[in-house]
C-alpha cells in the first residue's frame, strides 16, 4: 500500500483570536474551499503567546490559496444588501414558542411591580401579538 502524498498547505490568514479564524474558515467552506485552522488550541491554552507564535492561522491547499485570498479579501456586503430584510426568515428566538408566529412584541412595564420584576430578569418581557401569550 502506497502512503498518501503529503498535502502542501498555504497560510492565507492569521488572526488574533480563534473565533476569527473559525469564522473565516466557515466563509471559505461556504464557497467550497476546504480549510484548516492551525494553532487554535495553542492560542486558546496560552493566549498570551499569541503574538509570539504568529497567531491563529488559516490554511488551505496550495492550489486553492489564490481563490481563498480573493474570497477573504473581497467585500461581499453588496450580496447581502440585495436581500430585503423583510424577506429574511425570522430567527428561532424571534418566534413565539407557543404558536410559532413571527409576532413578538415588547411589553411596556408601566406598573412598579412590572418594572421591578424586569429589573431582576423576572416576568414576561415579550408578548405574542398573535396568541397574546407571554414568552
């Protein structure tokens, strides 16, 4: 059995925090470019050594390096601007847990008891305009 040839990797980005590298990796994978986060655990364990080790690195295959740099360096906000916000689906925490409607509204606390309950994180802060139940 012949050993698998060694993959040559190119570093296409360095980041100060592991979550930044993971986000960039997700962007590349959304475009179909396979990527790896390098030195993530090292920086998580020894955050103070980040600059000395060169930070958290994002690596891709050498053949994909140009494409990856182009994707990471590009401004893709125009793609998102074309989608009207009203057409975007509601996030799960924006739906009523009882009826599933996208009709949650903030409850105004006009009574002293309501204000005090909300100060301590108690009581309903949101109410469904569809079924009327607090959530």
